[in-house]
C-alpha cells in the first residue's frame, strides 16, 4: 500500500475558475486509498461550492 512519501505535490488547473491549485501528496494518498483513479478537476473552493449546490436540491 502506498503512503504519502510515494507521491509529490502536483499543480493542477480548476475546470471551473481556471486557477492553479496544489494537489498535495497527502490528498493523492487519500484518493488512492479510496480507489479514486483520476485527480480532482476542481480546486477546494469550487469543490465545496459544487457540494453546496448539489445539497440544495
């Protein structure tokens, strides 16, 4: 099983606001542990806003 030391921080671009954000090694390890195979497409702020919009329904 991989741990945080197996990853390096990566810079990604948010598909909503187009800002660059850091996908940390710890977040990458968490994603792998949960079985997620794709990196996040949204920055933390846009992810939170999307969750809030989805919970309004």
